C-alpha cells in the first residue's frame, strides 16, 4: 500500500512541477520592456504552405536591449515573416529593409506596466489552480484507498505530505511572479 501512496504523491509533484514550468514559460512570453526572443515563440510563418515556427526559418538576435533582428535563411521569406508578425499581434510593427526584419521595442508606459502586472497575477492564479487540482486529485485517491483498507494514519500522513508540497509550490509560483513584477516595473 505504501508504494501506491508514494506513486500518487509523485504524480501530484509532477503535476505541480508542470504547473510551475508552464507559468515560467508564459512569463517569458510577456514583454517587460526588454527585447526577448521568446516573445516570438508562438509566431508561425506560412512556409511553402506549411505553418512553421519562426525560429525554424530564421535566425533571431537581440543586438541591444530594445530591439530584435530576424534574419531569414531565405530572403524571399521576409514578406511572409512580416505578415506573420503582424498577424501575431505582439504589439510591435515590424520594419523590413529587404535583408532583415527589425522589431524595435518602445519603452512601456506606466499604464501598460500596470496592465502587464494584472496579466502576470492572472497567470499566477491559473498556476495556483493547477496546483490545487493536483492536490485535490491526490487527496481523493487517498480517500478511495482508505475505503479499500489503507490505514487512516497512513492516509492522514499522505494528505499532510501533499499539503506541504502544495505550500512549497505556492512559494515557487510567488517567487516567479515577484521576479516578473519587478522586471516589469523596473524602468
């Protein structure tokens, strides 16, 4: 029985890990005043009829903190890349000089910073909901196992361990959010 309890604890931990890593990935996509190539992770370009991630058809560089330069491996793809960037609605108008596509990031206004912080808090709440769901699933399994003959003290100990895991992952989410908020609010 103890192995089965550990299995559910490991499963809950894995789900919580995924929630935190997903949150970190989402935070990377948010523009915080600095040019970050990961902002373009969700951009797909029509590459000879196939929807292809931008990073697979071009080189993306950050020459300075306020701009990204996208250099396609085939020059005829510049127009398709520009269309994809406009369609992605990342809030920046691409500039095309025939060789490369340049994205210049303007400084964030105070109002935009506050909106981004709200978005960060919303994403953190989604992460916490995922963690709560993993906790709930594990506790439900422990209760089922208790009905099937698991000793009550073992079930209670397992629930306490899940609660400790939940608290630890809440702290991780709070740390990720605090870092991102600081990054957004820093001018």
